[in-house]
């Protein structure tokens, strides 16, 4: 079966690595900040890159990164979402 339309998807993950601005272990982000990973985040579905529309640690979370993506039309259904994060050189 093939996805015939784009689908919006939300996932919460941990283990994102360093964030900027930095968040102390076991704490929520400082009010008014929106921490993002210092590395590049790539999400693929069925081997096809999904477009990320939001990648941040929400103010309510402790150690959880929220990623919103658009799964593009033509992606086969039933595939697990696989995320991979790569650090930028020098980080």
C-alpha cells in the first residue's frame, strides 16, 4: 500500500544530544527559550526523507525532543519511522 497524500506526524524522542541554549539535566528549559539540537536531525520514512516542520524541546518537557514532520505522498505504509541525528563537525 502507498500513501497517496502527505501526512502530518508528531513524535517525541529522547537522546537528542546537546541542545542550544543548553538545558540543565533534569530541568525544563528556561522560560522564553526554545532549545534545539546542535546536531542535524534527519527523519526518514520508508527510506524517504520527511520534511521537519518543528524540532525543539517543548517548555513542558524534561529531556524530550518534539519533532513534527510531513510524510510525503508516495511513501509505502507500514514502515517504521527511523530517526538519525548527526553532529555537525567541531561540535
